[in-house]
C-alpha cells in the first residue's frame, strides 16, 4: 500500500456565475521512501496540492489515504494530530520565528510534542552538529544568510522525524551555491529513508527526484493517474 493515495481529488472556489477549479480529478500514489517533484507553471495547483498533502487544506472533495488512514473521515483535531505526528514542512521563505534563537527554533517543534527537556536538548544538539550550524545556535534568524536560514528551516522540519517531508520551492529564494547545498541535503535525507515531495520551478533540481509529476490547470498532465 502506498503511503499516499489520492483518488479523484478536486478543489474549487466559487466565482460569480460558476466555480474556479484549482485541482481536477487528481489520482496520485506516493510510495514510502520516494522522492517526488511536483512541477508546472504558476497557477497550475502545485502549492494547493502540497497544502492538501500536508493536511493544511481540508476544503476539497475526493479521497485521501495517508498511511491507510482516510483523511476525509477525520475531524479537525484528528487531522492536526496526524499532521503533527507525520508531516514536516520546508518553505521558500523559511518561516522561522524572528525573536527566537536558532536553537530555540529547533526546540519548539519538540515542545509541541511534549518531549522532555533533556531529550529535546540532546536532539537539538545532534541536529546542530549534523547540519554544521553549531556556531550559529545563539543567533537570531535576521543574523543569518538566506542559505543558513534555510538550513535551520530544514533542520526544524526533520527534528521530529516526520514520515513525509514537504518542500515548497525550498531553493527558490537562494543563490546557486546555497540552493545546491539544500538539494544535496534533501538527497541525504532521502537516502536516510525520508519520503519527500518538493514543489519547484527549477527544471534541473526537479529532475533530480525519482519521479516528476507535472500539473497544468489543476490536472495531472494527460489527465491520468501518476503512480510509481
């Protein structure tokens, strides 16, 4: 059974005289341990699809199975718990908390999971070392370069060991060498067993995934099912 199964998933918003379709009849399987790129022009529905996969958007029709759980049957509290337990997010513009130091930004997701302080401290120290940002731990995000902020954002996303890592334009705000560092890190995480879905406009980086899913006007190109 795939980790992710979408069947006939659709999303639309009302407009005067009709509806505007954002996602249309999407059938998509994503296997555990797979690295998938979602690509397409602006307005194709890429980020909307990522928001559905990340359990941030619940206003859709169809079926969505996550690890065998029917997401459409969950209440908001259950969906939030599933998201907290199994999903990590990397955003284009980092979304770090400006008034928290680097180590505090990493510590926060563990606090939400009620991890004891001693264990949190050990996990944060491990990630700081793994991502080679120990020397930045007491700095605030504004004191870091864009590439350094994204490193912290990736570390924060994986500190809870999520089953699914979602990356929305993770290299979009970085210059080429910083972007290469982030892509190399995603490959390292994938080799370690992470399931990764990234949205990107970068054809070169998109093609580095195991599979590319292309969207156009809310449809998977060809209108059919994308499976491994």
